[in-house]
């Protein structure tokens, strides 16, 4: 069988991190890139010219381990992003005129945040770490967590260890 492999050209080589890179995420519109590394830096790159648009240092929180782009309710890309660190902190930054500004942070897990996903339809973030998953509902106040429900994890090949935690926002303003 003759398989034809696609050819790829390297368009950019980006240098700035001083330690191993753990996460890279291309923005929904393909114009920006988030990179997070063991050096505790999250860098926002411009993929049109390879320039470094902004650097966020969270070295005191240890390595950046996960990241995700967040679209606003109108579907505008690149409006915000979230990232997690090795000490379990979750950070959210939102776009303002020419830069991304800190919007919210929380201690999300007791240890490394291994992954983050964004559900645009339901406006939720999901985070994983320390053997559990948490679901964060996003609102205009940057998704505070008011309640947690802990459920026993089903038996698996890992045994009975661990629990599944689901964090839901309760609207107390009404």
C-alpha cells in the first residue's frame, strides 16, 4: 500500500520559555497561541508574525500545566482564556483593548490541574486534577463556586480510590 504523507512546512519557531513546555493551545481563530511551561510562564503569541504579545508569570504557583481558550456568549474568539498550575490554581484572563487582564483565580484542585476544557454551548469549564473532575459554570462575574457535590467514583481498573467532585454555581443574586 502506497500512502502519501502530507508535507508540512515550519512557519514559525518560537523561543522564550526557559524550561520544558507543558501545554500549547491555538486560539479558535488561529491567530494566537498560548504556551505554558515549567518556568511558570504563560505566553500569548501572535501567530501571524511570531511576536510575543504578552507574558504572564505565575512562577510562585509552579509550572503552568494546562490551558484553554474561552469564547464569549456571542462566539467572539480569543476573548478570554483559563490556565491551570501545578499547585492546583485556576486563572482566568479576559481581553481588554490591547492586552489580557486578570479576571479571576481559585484554588481548583489539591495538586496539579492536568487538563481544562471549555463547553461554549453551556458556558462551562471542566478541570481535572488529584483524581477528580470539577465543572465550573461561567457567568459575567467569572464563575464563583458556591457549592460542591461529592460522589463516589465507580469501581474501575484503578480500584476504589478517588472521588468525582462536581462544582456547580448556585445563583444567589435572585
